[in-house]
C-alpha cells in the first residue's frame, strides 16, 4: 500500500482516541453509565489505554507522553491544556488526512479511463467494513471472493467478486472472516493491480488481474 497503509490506519485509530466529551457533565454521565452496568470505568480506561499505548507514544508528540504514562489521557475529564494540545494535533492530522485523500483521488482519476468497469465499480462502491466469507480458485488464473456486505455501505447482501486473468495473488490462507478496510488500485502494464488492507487479521492483499466482475447474490 502506498496511501492507506497499516501505519496510516494505526494513526487514524489514535485520532479517534482523542475524542473527548464536550462537557464535564457528559463525562460523568458516561462514567455513571458504566457503573450502572456493573462495570468499573477506570478498568475500561486502563485496558483501552494499554491496547493503544504503543501507537499513542509513536504518533503523539512528547507533550502527550506524561498523560499516557500516568493514565490521565483517558481516565479523567481532560484539562484545558490537554484539550488544546489534542485540538492542535487533530487539526494537523485532518490536514494531512485530507491531503492524502486528495492525492489518491488525483491518482485514481488519472487512470480511471484505462480501468475495466468492474475495477471502477470496486473503487466507487466501496467494500469498506465488509467481511470475507469464502475464497475460491476455480482456475489457475481466476480468484473468487465471496463477501458479506451486510455491514457495508452499498450492497447490503453477499457479493461475489471474481478476478480473471490473474497473474499474481498474494493472499493469506486465513483471510476468511477478515474485514475489508481500504483499497488502492493501479495500472500494471496491461493489467490492474489491487491492494487491499484487511483487519482481523491485519494484512495486505495484492491481486494483479485483467478483469473483475462483481455479482450481487440473493
């Protein structure tokens, strides 16, 4: 992946971690909600922080690190100083995020006229948040993915994605059950090169092919 890399995805999760309640009252209501369910909110905050600690230290400036190490980044209502730092970082992140999207959009528009219709459909009707149900190899140069799109944004049913004229397919055997996150598409000589970032497991799939058809299944 050149654009939507694992590192890019990890930083995006850090951005979500810095979403704070607008008021202290909202914060207290959230804590009370945990307690009403018999859940210790501090334990939830501790686990959440531990899960993201490595990426938080990697992507956030040193000024955030004391809040990460002492646990107050997410275990107390944010101080004005912390909120101001988070707002500055978020503004910078959003600028970089928008620039990356614009860069990829320009790349895609520059090759769109040379892509087969199925590749355009795959790009413009995203499979984001869809789940791989099955992988088949009907022939040496064919690859079929059955995708559950009930949690996606477009088809809301199973689809069959059939790649033909496949010359390369780098795809793990345990891809069944993985979530389709983001994809990039390129020209590779007279073929098309697709890269897909999946989660659970976090992996990148590469498929080089001549054509692609997407069929909605009943």
